[in-house]
């Protein structure tokens, strides 16, 4: 209930404040499982990525945010999963896999953490692994401008933000163990798609 009430309002406010230019949202399926995989340069990326589709997108947030009373209350009711800072949260991966198998959208950052330089970092294998085991398409998303919207902390500045949704990538299904080389190749393919979108912006 809280999510359905707040999402349209939050989207209108953020889209107007940051003059968000969203291209390719029609490439996000209206039903069925899919992973939205985006570059990550700002904490704002997660908020905007969660709003690009008309259906709920299950996102991930660091566990420290869940300890803040008001923010934690909202996150638990806004389809947000808790992630450990050490990146070893297998419970999170199992939860995301089950969500995909149940036909939901999951939003993830293949790099695992924010890029401090704005340049794409080496991807971790979690997105590709989930795509293989859930047989879910990976939809690349490029975000540009979110690193320019704030100076310190939560002080926002009205800077334009552009988001481009690319063509879905189909990696295929694997029921058993996925080899490291195959995982690296698939992760590279995902990051290559995001890189191409960024270069074209």
C-alpha cells in the first residue's frame, strides 16, 4: 500500500527536479522475470532505477540504511533487499533468484559498488550468475548525470539526468555449476552493453 501510494508522487517529483530524460523504457517487459543491470556512480542511481518501470522492481540497499528508523521502515515496504557490505551475502542471491523464478523484476549493479571516478569498474559475477540460473534476460541501463546532482550528503542540485534502457540480453539457462570463464565472459558482455549505451549518450 505504501509503495503504491508513494511511487507515482516520488517519480513525478524526481523527474521534474532532475529533468530526467528516460529513453527505451518500453524495452522493460510488462511481465515475467528480468534483471535491470545499471552502471553506478551515485546513491541516487538506485532510486531512479527503481522508478523506470510501471511494475515493482526489487532493488538492493546496504544494510546500514535499514538501521535508520524512518528509512529502514520505508525500504522494507518498497521491495528493497538488504545487502552486506562485504558482498558475501548468499542469502541475498538466493532471495533474488527466487524473485526471478517467481517472475519479478530485479534491479542490480554489476559493479557491486559505486564508481568513485565515473568510469566503469570490473563487474562481479552475481548478475550473470542469477541470469543463468533463473533463465532471465538482462536489460542493460546506462545512467549519466547523477554524480553531478549533489555536493555533500543529501544536498541536491537540479542537474539534468539521462537514462537509457538497452536491448535485453539473453544469456541462456544453466542448471548446474557455471564455470568461471563462462561467468566472466557473460559479465563482460553485460558491461559491454552498458558501456555502449554510455558512449552513445
